[in-house]
């Protein structure tokens, strides 16, 4: 990690900020999952502590996979127009991931009496498979849109272009649409209230970003840009 100093104080590279943000859930979820006997019950009763359920294990796999994907995209896909940001902003930015998608989701997902602590009834298994399907489609679609957006900018450049491809003709930011779909899949899988809190906060924030991006496209490209009726979710927003 490298720091620079300018008139606004110490600066940190944006890429480093992203890597630190996404690292939190990758560390926190396995830690709480494997330390369940020590976190939720007196260590003297370790022998009677229930093993993790299928849903808890699936939830762990999906959440860690999501953030590992984000780390890899940060390293090999994303290109940043701004080189650095104020160093102290990293604490504010990281809190969203370390506290909400990290500690909050993990602590209440791997709780011994959580909704995820019991394997699903055969009827509910349909919802589980639907959730996994949404997650996979969302992750693949999100990666695709990130590759498209990355192709519009040269390495180290700040130029902008009008993205085209699957999803871009329907909404302004299909990357956020697919991100929301992936998180909806995670929520369908574990039905935990803590996951719901993060999904509402994250989707709300992405909706604001998408609306801002639509305005910027219209201002920057004018008639060259095909205006979208929906910024993020077709027929909804």
C-alpha cells in the first residue's frame, strides 16, 4: 500500500481501497463460521455444539465467492479514472463491507438458531435452488458488464464511452442490476434478516449511483446517447 500527500491530506490509491474493503467479508465470514462454538456457546459444551447446516455452508460459499470475485476484478478488470482518494475515507468506505456485509450478515447467519441453521424442507428447496440460480446469473452478468465497461477505457486513461451489450440497451447500469440479482439470490438462500438489511442498503445506494450515471451520460454525450427509461431495474427503477 502506498500513500501520497497533497493539499487535501494523505491519499491512498483507489485500487487499494477496493482491495481493503472487500477483504473484510472474506476474512470475517470464515472466521465466524469456524469459530461458532466459541462465539455462541460456552466452550465447555463444545462436544454438544451442532455442526453447521447445509444452508449455512452454502451461504458461506456464496458470500466468500462474491467478494473473491470482486477482489479479482479489482486487480485485473477495473480501471480507475481517479488515481487516489483521501486516506481517512477508507474507514468510512470499509465500514459498509466490514460491518454490514461482513460482521452483521455473518454473525446472524451462522447463529445456531438462525433461519439458516436448519436444512430446508423439500418445498423450500425450490426457493433455495432459485436463489442459487439468481446468484450465478447475477455474478456472471455482473462480470460481463464490468468487462464491457473496462474495455471502454485505456490503461491509465480517463476517457469515457457509451457501453453497449447485454443489459446496456435496457437499463443504464446493468452491472448494478446483476449485482442486485446476485444479492437477491443470497437472500433467497438464507432468508436471514441481516442479509435483508444489507440488500436494502446496497440496492438503495446502487439505485442512487445509477440515476446519477444516467444524468451524466445525457449531459456528456447528448444526442449520441440513447436515453434509458430505467436506470437500474427494468420496469421498477
